[in-house]
């Protein structure tokens, strides 16, 4: 009798396994287009013979659970590539906007204004007593100040315009960190009760990848099945069921722009910078790196130009025989010099106050100071004494252009790498509809065959019972 009953049990175990395999294949087909979904497989094993019955064959099939087909190494490399792509994309986006602000590839307002200024000084040297030449110098000097101020303003507007995007990114990251911590709790509760929370794990992995696009992170699992995240540059983002807090604060030391602070569960905090990686790190790197350098470079050039021009101008004499006057209002400090560059009040609206002469007794025909001022166009006093004023403007533009070209090149390289890694992941975790249809057919045939086993066992049992 035991042997006959075991046939029924074996057949029943086969039906259970076939039904599960069919359900899993159907679930795979339904989620073939679901982002982040990992293919699942029914995990089966042969049952051992009955204890104490030597030499007996096995007792059917045992369902161990439903597993996922994943490659942790490929998924980790994909997260890294997403962070690198995000960083390069952020840099490229900001630097392209900055190039437009500087007028690269168009009529460069600052280069043109400097050229007209030095040209007007050369005209003044040719006609030191001419009213028209003097008016032109004042007008072109004022345009230089306007060009400096306008360009600096455009760059600062570009930097300040990133605050909205940075604040939005911080909120997006925080939402995903909170979701990961909550999913850690759900998964722990489900799997502690004996379930396999594969779909929750997929959702958690998808959130981790979305965080990686915005911040460079490392992920690792613990013994309780939690997915923990930490910044590649240091700092825990998610540990078990706790998520760190990201906040934006006004940074008075950085022109009042937003800074990002990470508040750890331990109570410690740190300020994020370009080393945070991802899209957020790329925006911070460009805003507080290349763009800040461009603003500082403009300030330094304006400060140097005002100093060189004023030194020569103070030594000269106007048509009224007075010396010691500045042409530009002296900037108090290097910082902000480009925004504050204007005509000095002593010469504004007073052409006769322009100093073209070196000797008051040689007025009005002395032009030696005007010549010296005009020669500043070819004097290397900018860029720590290595460039002329126009060359320094070009160097500032080229620095942005070079950084932009590098960022755009990196975007393409990382996009290709992401494509390769995504293909690798799909080869392991992606759903093939053709394969799933084969699995579904196999499950159907196995279920049908197992039902035949039960039917045969039932008939055998009836035969045995009829012998009585």
C-alpha cells in the first residue's frame, strides 16, 4: 500500500512543481518590459527516499523556492558607469551654458570692447588735444566696464540658475533613499516569514540605480538581506532601515549659492562637493570649479587692467594741467572687480581730464602717456604676467571650451559603457519571450504528465482495493 500511495504523492509533487514553474514563466512574460525586472526561475530538487526504507527510489520533487537570475558584479559596474555618466552629463550641461554666456563662437563683447578701448587710446595719441578722440576714449572705457560687468553677471546667473536643479536633485535622492530603507524593512519581514520578495528586491535595485545616476555610490548586502548604500567618497546613505538626510543650505562663503549637507544617522554631517560624483557632483564641479575659475579670472583681469591703466594715467596730465587722477575707479579687492569696473568720477563726463601728456609744459601736443596706455594692448601683464588682456580673455574661454570638450567626450564614452553593461545584464537577468514560452510549455507538459501519474496511481489503488 505504501508504494501505491507514494505514487500519488510523487504525482502530486510533480503537479505542484509544474504549476509553480508555469506561474513563474507567466510572471516573467508579464514583466518582460518592466524596468529593472530580473528573470525568475522555480528552484526544484529531488526528494529523498522515505527514511528507514533502504534502496527505495526518491519520493518526487521538492519546491525550494523562486530564485532570481542576477550578476552582482555586472550590476555593481553598471551603477558605477551610471554615476560617471551622470557626472559628465552635469559638467557638459553647465559648461555648454557657460560658453553661450561668454559669447564663444559669436561676437565676443569683452574682446571687442578691449580692442576698441586700446584703439581709441591710439587715436588719442595721434590727436592728444582732439575733443572727439577724448570723448571716444571715455565712451570705450565705459564699454569695457559694461562688458566686464555683463559677462561676470552672465556667468554668475548661470551658477545661480543651478540652485533649482540642485535642490530638485537632492529631493529626488532623498525620496529614493527613504524608499530603499522602507523596502529593506518590507523585504526583511517578508523573507523572515518564509516568502521570497524578489519583486521588492528588483524595485529596491532600481531605486539604487537611480541614486547612482545622481551620486556615486557603493552597494552591499548584509546578513539580514538589507541593501546598504554609501557614497563612494565616504558617508553612509542607507544602513538597514535607516536613511541619511540630504539638505540644501545657503552657503555665504560661495556667493550665497546652495550647498548640500549630508546628515548621517549618527548625528555627524558633511558637506558634499564634486567628489560626491553622479549628476549632482557634476553640477557642483562645474559650478564651483570651472565657472568659479572663470569668474575669478575675470575679476583678476579687471583688477589688473584697472591697476595698469590707473598707474600710467596718474602720472600724466590732462588738458587742464592736473595729474594724479585715475581713469577707472580703483577696485577695492580682486573679488568683484569685474562687476565694479567703471570710470572714475574725476574723469567721467570730463574729456579734458584725460591724461595724454607726460609733461604739463608740453601741453596740448604731448602724447607720451597716451602712447604708453595704447601699448598696454600688447603688454603681458595679465595671467600672472604671461598674457595680454585680450589673450587672457581668450585663455579663459579656451579653458571652458577644453573642459566642455572633455565632458562631452566622456559622456559618449560612458554611454557606450552603459550600453555594454546593460546588454550584459540583460543576457543574465533579462526576459527572453522565446525562452519563457519554452519554459511554459515544459511546465504544462510536466503538469499534465504528473496528473497522469496520479490517475495511474488511483487506478492501481482501486485495483488493489477491489481484490478484497
